[in-house]
C-alpha cells in the first residue's frame, strides 16, 4: 500500500507523527511529510490510524505500483 500527504491541506497538527512516527516527519515549516511512501502490511494499522486522526484529512491511501516498481515512461518520438 502507498500513502500521500497533501501539502496544501496539511495544517501542521502533527498527530500523524505521534501515531506513526516511523512514517511521518515535519518539514522545516512544521508540516507533515511522508518518510516512507510504500507501506509494509505490518505498518498499515498505524498509518490507517494516522489517516483517521488527521483533522483536515491531508493523508490518504493511493493506488499504484510500489515506488521502486513503477514502469519508466516511454521516450518521446524523435523529431
């Protein structure tokens, strides 16, 4: 599973860093950032709690291949 923190929504409550400290940190301005985007199954409950506890709903699950497994984009056509 993968997660995303929406920087436009985050208000810096930092609840996520308390609930799932292994996965979130605060940037220089006090807003949440994901330390790890690809979440192991064992860590899903803690991240889900952080998502549920976020008062502005700035964190969400996203669908897609793991970061290391994304297929490269094809090269643009030659001009």
